[in-house]
C-alpha cells in the first residue's frame, strides 16, 4: 500500500494552495476544482481538512464526477488513465487537475465542461 493513502489530506492541501497561488490562481478556484472532482462543497471540504481525513477516507467519502475518466495525461511520469489502483488513480486525477490549474488552463477546460 502506498504511503499517500494514509497521509492526511490536510497535510497536502496547503501545498496545492501554494502551487496554484504561485501561478496567479486562487484558493477559490482550487476548491472549485476539488468540488468538481469529489462533490465536496466548501463546508464538506473544511470538515475533511479539520478532522485530518486520510486520502483513503477522503476519496471513500467522495462522489467522483462521472467525467473524471476524461482526465488524461502524465503526473509524476505515469499516465493517469493507465493507473490500475482505483485509489491511486483518484489521487492522481486530483494532482493532474491541480497541475492544469497552476499551468493557467481555463477553468472550463479543467472541469471538462
């Protein structure tokens, strides 16, 4: 089992915020991307951040967007569409969306609208 599964989402979230803000994007946009992927509104997201939910628990609670399978590309040298472990794939979907946001991609494209 990968160490990321038992890592708290709250310990990684600030890194996501820093990454997107360094590139001129906002925490609100990041939260919108997370909500699109997981179905968590701001209140639910804050609950996960304050309770120290692990990535495993975070994605167990999520209602994954039906369009998540349209997320393709490479994260950490691995194609997200080729990842066999369902939990790792969801984590990499999130990583990919954060990367796209930080790279300045239009929100409509990130959200596969």
